[in-house]
């Protein structure tokens, strides 16, 4: 169900006109970081352990922001990027 919500978010972001980069990035950043967090959870074997911290590193967040500034106007690149992260989740959970 969570992946379906990310699909809806992708469609929403792609629907934002490419010339409105700041608006597009404001919607894109939480989706990318959320999807990366979901991938990290899927790749963690003991995520239910309360002592296990699963989070996206600060370096990964900065990299995400930098890369999104370069490809934020390209619908094709955004789709590929989001689907690659989604594929990490699907591989791990067996979809």
C-alpha cells in the first residue's frame, strides 16, 4: 500500500509543470527521502528492534538535493530515479 502512495506522489510531481522547479522540488524532496527510508527499512533485517536506527544519512540527503537540482526538470530522469529506489524495496520484500 505504501508503494501505491509513492506511485501517486510520482504522478503528482510529474504533473507539476517543469518550469516550476522550486514547487516541484518542494514536493519531490520528501518523496525521495521517504522512499529512500523505506528502502533502508526493507534492507534492514532487524528493523523492529527498538535499538536499531534506520535512517537516510545526511550525506545521502545532500546528494539527493544536489542531484535533484540537476534533473528536477526532466520527467524521464525523475521517473527512472524513483523507480530505481522502488525496485530496491520490491527486490527485498519479494514483489
